[in-house]
């Protein structure tokens, strides 16, 4: 089947028609981390504009829900702090001193939290219940992004400075393997089928990796500066942000075949989805905006100005 036909078929099956404008019908707070301004821009999704700026200490990069989704926790990497936010009120609830939290991810069972410390070359594993440090591993150089095995037994971290991926047993802190993946690996995703997908930022490829051995099974060509990989809300397709190419590639979630790509200006970095899955909200790292794409057509619906060097983004839907 022709590639364009494959793309149309996959997206038509996965997604209904898109609304006419950005944010239409979507009540929600979109949290955007402005790394160079030390702020969190809060966008009213329905209005498509920033309604609040929340201060951080120095340099926030990534954010996730806590396992019970009652709070959002973001890492201020240079400020050495977690900032906890109430998702609906968009207010700071508390802070916690944490060593250089660049990227962070809870295990699927909610028991563990991995923190990658890009600047301090360390990987930390915490108990999620009380944020107590259990293991600290030296990880030269530049531990970047994190994934977990489905059984919460193993955490995986990309090492940008050595072009490697490392697998760590959570209970013991033991390194199970460390293997090369590609030039400057960044974002990583555990696919539904079990393989690990690693975006190689120094190349234009995504590596497909066996999680048991760390061996590269194949490489997928997406676009220059392949940076991160995200599943669609229904899990049928994957999206790869290509920062240098200025595109977001679309992959079949089962075969990993490239179905097409949408233009995404401004060095697309992280992304999230509107509640109905019709829109992609992505950070434009060099143009200080958040772009809103219609998934089915690829139309750029809006570009919303936020703070400098926007990085992590999270769309919290409101009832």
C-alpha cells in the first residue's frame, strides 16, 4: 500500500475530525516549562493564551503526574528542586530539594521514581512513597531520558555523552547492560510490543532496541535531530519530534513503518495531546512558542507565545 494511503488509513481509524480552531471545546490547563525564564507558562486551552506564569528557581525542563495524578511534579534541574503543582488550580502546593532533576519518570506500578541528572552525571532511584533516595549511580556522561519495563523491574536511561543506553535493576541498583544506540541519544519510549525506541538526536534515526540484551534490532529514518518519541492516546501511532528538520514524524505503532510527517516549525521538542486526541500541542524550543497541530491534516492551528526555550509540556483536561 502507498505510504500516503497508509497514513490516511491509520489516522482516520484512530482519530475523528478535528475542530476548526486550536483549543475549541477543550477545557484545560496546558503547563509549559520555560527553561530559560525559570517559569511555568499556564495556557488556558480553550482560549489559546497564557493566563498565568508560575515562578521556579533556575531552570525547569521536564514534568510528570504523580502516580495518583493528584499533583504535577516538575524538575528544576539547576535549582535542585521538585516543584509540585495542583493540576486544576495551577498553583504550587509544595517544593522538595532534589539533586539536579533533569528528567524524571515514575515506574508503572508507582513504587519507584527515576531521576536523570544530566549535569551531574548521575542516575538516582527514589522510593515514590516518600522520595527517599535508594540508589545513586555514576553515569558518565549526560544521562538524559528515561523509560521503564512494564513490570517496573528495570529502568532504562539514555546517555547523551557516550551514545549509550543503560539498563538498571531497580531493586538492587545493578547495571544489567550498557550498549550503544546511536549519536546523542535523547528521548526513549517502551513500545506496546516491548521494544525500546530511542531517538538519536545527532542523527535522523530512531533505534529499535531489544530490552533484554540492549542490542539494536533496526534503525528507522525519521528526520534530522530526532529527539523524542510519543504514543498517540489510543496507541495506534507514534510521533517523533525532529528538532533540526522541523517536523513530527508519524510511525505505525506495531510495524514502526514511517507513515508520513507533519511540518512543525521552531525546533519541536516535547508534546502532549488534547483530550480527544485530535490535536498535538508541542513546544517550539527556539521560537519561544507552543504550536498546535491538527493531527489528521497536519494543519498548524496556532502558535502561542510563552517564555524562553519552552521544553516540557503537559495538557491537563478540566471537566
